[in-house]
């Protein structure tokens, strides 16, 4: 699996323009949703694909991709 399959707290904070403490809160919420679906999660990281889908960017259109 590619090493960039997950976003760390700094990535989430930068992508959304929020503080790191709020980014942790978002990661915890997204990981809780994934755990309810029976998916194993990693504390402090969130699956990049799930993040983009859940935050209404769609599967391929992240802000980082738009900057390129």
C-alpha cells in the first residue's frame, strides 16, 4: 500500500485551514465512522480517500490536486 494512503493531522489541518487540535477532532470523527463500518483505523491518521469523499471533494478532486 502506498505510504500516502493516509493523511496525518498536519495534512488535514493544512487542507482545511484549521488548527491542529480541530484537525484531530475531525480525524477522530472520521475514524469513528470507519470503525462503525468495521474498518480498522490508525489513531492520528485518516484514510485519504475517505477524507476526500466525506468532505465533499469527491474521490479525485482534493485542493492539493487543484494546486498542481
